[in-house]
């Protein structure tokens, strides 16, 4: 299937509007609600606007063991927002952006009340830790989801991984390099789909900075998703902002990654460039594309 490399802004805007019309028409009322849980961290006061039929648990510690540091106990936590009246639902694991140096977990409001669960993840940050600890945390959160989502009524066959910017990089590293999930006895190919938003496909600029390498010097090594291109990876939807408005080379490296996946023989990989949206703006219009992709893949699984 031929994949268009550039889309006029009106096409993306119209498709996003069509996906949103059912929610706009329904006039669904939202209630502010949190669900008490023994896993909640004392500092966590996350509140999610959510529709009836959805529940939230916050501050769940997703890493265990005797070697947990105080910083791990603080940062290795997640929130899960899930439908309570649907069974075998799909789940989207969401990694926030922030250059691996900042940011915090949050459930995108555009993914609320859409028939899917969302697992929003915090992870340790530079400079308190260095690579590959960010990736190891991301893998641990994905492994936790596979181990626990059935308890919430979801399907471990329909676990998707996504994230914006640094979160997109983590999405690809966990999904492409099988050693990280392998540390938790999970096969990365169990992931139903990967949806990176404007993530590095070369080695992340923070990882390069840890080595004293300029962010203008591209590196492709084992900490680059490009290094792990393979035809048997999970289905993939790659989304970036406008190439003229994105961060330095971000569209181009994603386009090259898409091309090399096709060359390697991967049969389910698409790329969307959202014309008119810069790096920070592109996530909101990307969410309807994610939901459409999740629905399509879940239908194939069913």
C-alpha cells in the first residue's frame, strides 16, 4: 500500500473533525472523579475529568524488588484510566515528553471516554539517571501493563504503546529493541501497535549530550530505534509535525525510519506529517489518528 509522505492541512483537519463528531453530538456529561487505591503515592493528587463508566487508579508503583531507591519509588509510578463496563478493551500506554529531562505523566484529555484504557507513565529523568535507565523504566511499565491489564477487564492482546517526543523515543526503543522487555520476560512483539509522536529514531539528543556529543551530530547506535529496524516488529503508526516547523531534522529521521522499515519488509507501517503543526502542537491533532489506528488493529485481533 502506498503511503503518502505529506498531507495538506485541510485533509488532516477534516479527518480529525469527522472522528470527533460522535463525541460532540452525544453531549456526554463529565464528572470529576478519583478512585482511592492503596497503591497511591502520598504526593499524588491526580484528578481526571472522566465520563460515567470509567475509573481511575493513580500512583501505582510499577517497579518492585529489594533494590528500589527512593527516586525509583518517587518516579516509577503510573495512572490507569479504564472503562468499567467494557470487557477486553484496548489499552494505550502513554509516555510523556520532556527531552528525558523533564515532564510528568498525564492522560491526554482527547483519549478520555473513547472505549480504551490509558496508562500514563512517569519514569526517571536525567541528570539523576543516565541512559539506558529511562528505557528500562519504560519497559517495566509496559511489562506491568501486560501482567495486570486483564485484572481491570482489558485484553493483554490489545496493548498499544505511544508517547510524544521523548515518549515517542521510548515507545520505539521498547518496541524495536527486544532486550528491554526481555529483561521482564515479555516478548516485545506482543505489543499490538506502536504509535510514536515526533520521537527520535536516531540516538536521543540527551543520550548524545551525556557523551559530550552535539545535538547537531546524528548518531545511530544501539540506543537508536533505527539500529533495530526489522520486518517482524509490531504494527506501527508514525506521526510527526510539519517538517518546516518540527524540531531539528525530526520529520526527516522519522521518514527515513519509515522507509527503512518498508525496505526491511515490514508490511504494517504508516507515516503521517501534520502540516501546519509544530513539535509542541502536533499531539492534539494526532490523537484521533491514534484512536483510528487502535480500532483498526483491535478489529484484526478480534
